[in-house]
C-alpha cells in the first residue's frame, strides 16, 4: 500500500495483555479495560498504540481504547452522518455491526420516517 512506516504485529507476544486489550479468564469480569473503567466481558477488546524509536530508545507516545479508536476507522465517520447513524443499543455497543450475510431485507424500511 506504499506505507512509509513499518507496521508490527502483537501476535505471539504478551503485548496485548501488557497494554490492557487482552484478558485472562479471571480478568474478563473485572473493570480492567480502558484504564480500569470497563469490564471487558471477553478475551480481547479494541485498542491502538503508537510508539517512536530514537536509535535504541523506544517511547510509548499514544494509546486509546474503546470509543477512542472510532477516529481511526474512517467508515464510522460516514455511518455517523447517515440518517440512522449507528442505531445502536446503548447497552450493547456495536450491536449495529452486520456481516454481509446478516443484513435483513431493506424493503421494509422504505417509507420509514427516519429513512425517507
């Protein structure tokens, strides 16, 4: 894709545990995600970190979790300005996400006041 910087994977390491986006079975029901403010409820959650290397020194310059990653997903910006937005259940965020074979027939939405 012509990137001018190197991408690295955290696979096969403890990085995701160290930076609080992967959780042991014991941690999944405790508030340990997003700086200890959210119960993860699953083994892995979303997050992004940035680092800077200056010769042999490595600096952690940024981390974000939960809704903080929304700016990094350009599709969210378009969804958020659509008539129904994410149309998500406040108790179950990202409940609006559908795989290509999970969409319902949209014929029933024609004439809906929020769609018309």
